[in-house]
C-alpha cells in the first residue's frame, strides 16, 4: 500500500512539472530545472520554518548580480525505474564561496560539507573542476535536494544532472582537450625559458613570464587550479582571476619595451615605465578591496592597457608594417578576450564557465603570437648582426688595402729618413748628455743653500709634506727641531757679516756631523735658523740629538782669522703622529713656539713643545 502511494505521489509531482523524472536508461540532462529563493537560513529546518517563496527556473541556468547573498536551490527528482540510480548533480561554477547540499537519506536530511575534513564519515562532494553532489535515488522514490550557496559576487548557477559513467566520459574528453591546450601553452613557456637561457635575450624572459601568467589565468578560470593546485586557498580562488588577468596584461609592457618600442623613443619608454610601476601598485592594492570592486577595476585597467598597446602597435606599423603586424593582431586578440570575459561579468552573455572555449582559444592564439613575434625578433636580430659583421668585414678589407698602400709609401719614406735619423741621433745623444749635466746642476742649486751647502727652505717644504703624509699613513712619529744661533746679531755687529757667514757655515757643518741616519736631514730655514727633519723619531730621541748638538757647539771654539768665537744655540722640538696631511706647517709652527720658549727662558737650551 505504501509503495503504491509513493508511486502515485511521484507521478503527481512529475505531472505537475515540479519534479524531474529520471528514467532507467538516464545518461545526462544539461538544463536541470529547479527553483530558488534568497534566504539566510543556515540549515534546512530554519528554511522550512521561514516558509520561503520559491521561484522556478525551468532553463536550468540562473544568473544573479546581487552581492553578499545566501541562495537556496530546490531540485526535485523522481526515480520512475525499479532500480536505484547513482547520479551526479553538477554546478558548473568552481568560484562560488561556499556550497552545501542537503540530501534526504533514510527520511532525514544530512549536510554534505564543503570541506572534506569537516565530517569524516558522511558523504562528501567530489573535488573537481565543477561542484559535484553525489546522489543515490531509491527505486520508485521522489527526492528533493536542497542546496545552500553563499557567494559575495555575481552568481552563475548552471545545474545539470549526470550519470556517473556519462560524466566520466564527458570529463575525459574535456580534460583531454583542455589538457592539450594547457600543455601547448606550458610548452611555449618552457621554450621561451630555454631560449632565454641560451641567448640571454630579455624579451624571451618577458615573453615566457607573460605566457606563464596566461597559463595561470586559464587554469584558474577552467577549474584546474581548484582541483590540482590551490583548492584549499579561498583567498586565491576569489582574487585569482583579478590578479592573473592583471599580471597577464601588464607583463606586455616590458615585452613592448624590448621588442616594439625603440630606445630612441625616450618619452614612450618613460610612459611605459610609469605604466609598469602603476600596474604593480594597482595589483598590490586590489587585494585590499572587496572582490566585487577589485574585479571591475582590474577589467577597466586591463582595457586601458590593451587600447594603449593597440595604439603603440599602430604607430609602429606606420614605421615598419611588416615587422609589427603580429603585435597588432596580438593586442586585438587581447582586447577581444577581455571583452568576452567582461561580457559574462556584466551579464551580457550567460553560460557555464567550463563551456567558454573562446577564452582558451584566444589566449592560445595570443601565446602563439607572442612566441612567433619573439622568434621573428630573434631571427631579425641575428640577421642584423650578420649584416653588421659583413659590413665590418668589407670595411676591414678596404682598410687592409689602404694599409698595404700606406706601408709601401712608409717603406720608401723610411729609407730616406734612416740616413738623417742616424745623424740626428748622435747629435741628440750629445745634447742629452749636456742637458742631463745641466739638470743635475740645476737640481742641486734648487735643493742646496748657496752659503751653507745644506738643503734649503724650498726643499724643506717639499720634504716635510712627504714626511707628514708618511707619518699619517704608517702611524709613525715625526719630529721637527728648530735651531737658532743665540745673539747672532751681535756677531754681525761686532765682527762683520763675513765672520757671520763663516759662523753660520760652521754651525751647519757641526749639525750635519751629528746626524746618524740617512733619513735625518738638516735644512737652513732662514738667516741663522736651521731645522732638523727626523722621521720615525720619538721625542726622547729628538731631545737627545738636539742636546748633543747644543753641547758640542757650546764647548767648541771657532777661529775665523780675525776673530775667535764661541757660540750657543737654542732648540725647539715638536713630535707627533700626523693627523692632517693637508696641514704640514703645524709641525714647524709648534716647534717654533718651543724655540721661542727656549729663548724666553734664557737661551742655550732645548725645549720640547707640550
């Protein structure tokens, strides 16, 4: 009796048009009728209590433009056969935020979770390019499936019903076809990468990156990424189309810079640089916007870039039509595929995402056009290089002929010159010897003091600069000793300037006798004043040397014929490691101050500057 009532109920539902009859030999039905309502209920019990208003969709396809919505679908099915039917309910849209199906089982409804790990022992949806809900309808039974869909963007809901074997055949053909296309695009990526590794041409690198971005966009649009790559990463599922579409469009900018726009077009190159930087900023900033806002912005910017590319290609065509027509075709295809995708987003076109082969075909043609343009550019570069080599070879041959003629003329002129060169050479050698002797004399006169025959003040200025630099570089102590004959004016006044000059010479000779190292030198600083330059000498050593000179002079008695004299001298010393190589006069200034102190303290003494 119960079985008879069930059959009558199923028949009534079928006749009323609210249930889809599934025959025994069922294979597929691509436009499964259903009803929908917008309701925020979280489970089936809440939905039934809210008494929703169901709106029928007999075409099996629903497209809504509302945002932040929760939609419930009601799919009545009726099994009129005597066998249990395994079925697959397919929603061909893998970009929905959340899909939950409530399937009757043993007079109750169970939740088929969106996450495979949510309920380990319950029936789960199949991870696939489309959203699949597995069903089993008992014989002569009527079943109503409720599907709750949460989506924050435009909602495409194409419902279809499949027998598992028939769906396997369909997906096998689909995977084979689109797998071949994806493999072709990926092969072009690898080809451009290989060409870049061999040739180091940057446009092969940019072309490979552009085609790789196209490949990522297509595997995202057609659900392969959802199935194989990042199915659990919801953020990338939502923003993948936006980011990959931007990436695949603005990567044409460096490609244009290296292939189509010459380096001489400075303004255009600068504009492309600005577009490239702006694209990076937009791509990074769109992830902070809601997806419903980010996607239209991405479409608008990509359209602007595509129109800019077309304008650049048209301008380049006017200069060289044959080499740039491929780029123009390429950018028209880009504009067309963007328009095709945008038409679906604006609800101008409708259909399942997986039933849009034009997108894949256009991007495949774009990838082929990029590879062809880059290969042609490489061939053109190679031909230009060969042409330049041939031109350089012809120029080299002409230069060789001219060189041979010049060599012949030079050989004739050389014979005439050799005879005169020998004569001139001898005269030049004699002149050089005389000039060398004169230079030695001039150098000696330039370095020596004419009276005392010790080094003069000019040479001291050069040597002190050299020693200051060495002291700073090697961090060694440099000592400068200023010596002055005491009461020398009285000698000139009492005995005359001739005796004074003899006294200065005697003092200079005595100072030279006390120098023990080749690097130590005495200089006549001016009048009766001398200076000692003592490299790598500590203060104790400088004081000791100055004391020896002072004692020796004070104990000596000089006979100058008309006068017998004893003399004393005062000495000022400054010792330090040079810090400023540009100011060597600090050593002489501070040594002179010490000499002034020795004079003030009674003369005939040595004082080191503190």
